[in-house]
């Protein structure tokens, strides 16, 4: 779905999909269009078609990624094929990992997710100012959800592309906290205060519709962060369920045995089981029982459906 709320600048269009793919933000004007984030790999064909349809004049010139989680850059490779002259800019701290395609450093192996290989042209750092589709955008650090994440702010229109640093109702999973990096709480708080200081009129989040009641969103995010700080293990268990739900959104329907095998081979889930529940990685029986408990919780919430030997996603 392509959305363009009336108060957003006319050169900004938001390609909003379900939660498997992040929002993609199409900026038009200047020397040619720019796309911020490209969704998940399974939606790459749809992403290319939407961009081709929206780019009535010059072809896509730039792709800029807020961070390199698979749901934000999975369309990069397909867009490189469709638009051979497009240039891709990513957080500078991850250029080496992309150049050598280190799936461990990029967390695709750790999360059990997929991302088609792409190449990058430029590295971005906080404090830079970019010209995207003829407009000046500031680059700001946005650690917390991802330590390498960036967000982009257009000062004249006070438009912020926040990715997963701020949603209308919270923010993304604090992945560093899953590996017991307790600094994630402070860095997330710092990011929220940076957004507060920018005073954006509109926020385009990584998931969900653009919103303008930013103060209320920040208050909800602060409350959520305070709860996570008091109950970090609850957040880790929530993250484990998010990883399973994401996988089911991708495969739609899967045999329970196959899902359990995937979960037992996914390092983030193994780590959460060991360090939150005290279940050793070598104890496959206990880990399998733990995964079954997570499936039961998701089914109770009606996020998934379990029927006999089959597990399927529930939209």
C-alpha cells in the first residue's frame, strides 16, 4: 500500500506493507528518486514493481538503509538488478560485513533469517548531511534496537524517518539486550531523547503508518523502556516469540518438527534459552520443550495456530 498523508511533504511516499517487510520511503525530486529501506526478500518482486510504478520520471538513483536487519534491506539485491545504476548507502560500521557478506556479523545466521546478497557503495555516519532526491537530510545515530542503526531528519519539513527507533506504540526489539548488553537500555533512552530534541512534526516509522502525535509516542516508548529495564528477561522471552512469529510470517505453514529443528539451530533462540531459562544448548530435549511452550503462548494470543503436527501463521 502506498500512503501519503496530506501533511507529509508531497515528494514523500510511504510504501507500507505487513510486518514481514519494513516500510519503504520513496523520496522524489532533484536528480532522481531515493528509496529508504527496501523490505524483506520475499517481497522484493513487489517492491521493485511498486518502485517502478511510482518512479514516473528518472529511474531510482539511490537506496539508503537505516540498518541492515533483513526486513529493511531484503529488497536491495533485486533493486540493484532492476536499476543497474542505483547506489546503495548503509551504516559505515557495516560496510566490511557487507563486502565480505559475513552473515554472522549481519545477524542473518543468528536470527535464522534470509537476505539476498547485495553490494554497497557508500558508508553513512551520524553527523553527515545527505542530499536525497534534491533535499538535505541529517543523519542521526539511533542505537538501541540495533547498535548500528541510523535515522534521517529533514529539518525544513521536520520529517523524521525513525525506522525501528520509534514506532507510534513503542520501538523494535532491543537485540543487543538479547546478548546481555545492558547498555541497550541507556542507548535506547539516548535515542528517544535525541528524537525529542529534534521535535519532528511527522515520524515515518519502520512499521506502521506515519504519525504526528510524537510526544505521546515518546511517552509510550519511555514507559515501555522502563518496563524492559525492570524486567529484561521478559523482553528476551518476548523477542524469542517475535523471532518465531517472523519465521512463520515467512513460511506461512510448517510442520511442527521442521519448526522445532529451525528453532534449535537458531543461535539467538539458543542463547535466550541458555541465559534466560538456564537450558544448555546441548540439552535438545529441554530446548524443544521450551520452544513448545513459546508456541503455546503464541497460540493463546492467537498470533499463530497449532493443529496436530502443523503450525501456521495467523495474520
